[in-house]
C-alpha cells in the first residue's frame, strides 16, 4: 500500500481557527513527552508544522524531526529556520543508524501508517537499550469515535499494547482528557456527532470542520505556531491498565521502553 504524501488538509496549521481544547491537547502531549527528552537524542516523526519542536529542542540534547508532506515541512522550516534539523522522511523507513536514538515520538499519526508494525520495528532498530517510543493517539474505543480521512487503522490500548509487546517493548499507558469532564455542550451533542459520523456527514478537511467545532465548542482560537510550557496548564495523564480497552479518555498515550541489556530479538 502506498502512503498518502499530503496530509496538510487534515493537519492543524499555525493560525488555523481551532478549539481551545485542541490547543490544550497539543500542548499536553508535548509537555508529557518533555520529561523523557531531557539530555536525550530525540526524533519526532510526522511532526507536521512542528508546533512542539521548540519545547522539545529546549530539553533534548539533540533533536531531529521529519514529515512525509513537503508543504508541512516547509511551514516548520519557515518558522524555525536553522533551529531544528528537519528532514523529509517516511515513518516506516527512518534515516538513522541502529541504536542511535534515545526517544522516538509519533503523535496522532500511527493510524495513517499502512504498516504500523514496520514503524515499530524501525523504532526497535534505531533506539538504544532503555530508549522509548512515545505515541499519542485518539481513542477509537469511545462509542462516538469519528475516524480521520486517510486513516488506515486505529489502535486502542489493547491493540497498541499487543503491537508494541510483539516487538519486545515494555509498555505503559495513560489517558488524557476524560470524557466525563467535557463541557455540557459536548455531552449534549455527542449523539448527534455520532449520527453524523455514521451517515458520512462530518466534513473531511480541517477547513470544513470549522462549523462543527463552533457548534461543539463555541468560540474558536488561533492555533499557535509554537507552543511552550505556558500555552496550557499541565497535569500528568492518568495511568491505564495494559491490555484493556479504555472508554474514559479521549486521548491515549503509550510509553514503550526498549529493555536494557542488548538488542531485542525479533519474535
């Protein structure tokens, strides 16, 4: 299967009108990741326009980032200049030597990969012993889940845990944005959102979704070109049991560690 190279129409770009929740969701995943990156050699895959790269660069020893879509990389380069090493790359073929990285990051993109198992194998190959692959993804186990266009397969906690464990990683999972804490407007409109999704009435592009965002969230804000620790309040995500579907949180995080003591043998 050939991977679609242009994800700009389904990516939140700088200065797009978005909900405050989207900004907080973006900031939270980078703030969560930051603790793993201090003094480390870090790669973010599928970085898009790179709103979180400045935060990562301030904490990492070295940072690289890449994306498959040239227009998204162009936006990141225009903003960061030579501050960040930006590469055009495919998540399924990372241009790094074996055991050369400490952290590999993939946010809101694993569901676009034709072969997620190949990406995980590339993480295993390029990570040093004790290194981490950090993944954030929308939670497909919610009853009103709406898949993104171009998506291939979504992974809930159980499926993602199996994928990572098969490659020999030790996994920890977390949840962010509890469904029970969303606004009254979102709770009221969830059944209508589900019906629209089932009927194929949800717009496919970010531009087309603006009216739906206004309906669900009220007023919109401008997506920043670069986030930092002041962009949104941060509290640690909630631990989740491994191997069980989660239906409490909108976002799931996976921190998968390559064990110490040598290279992982393929199973």
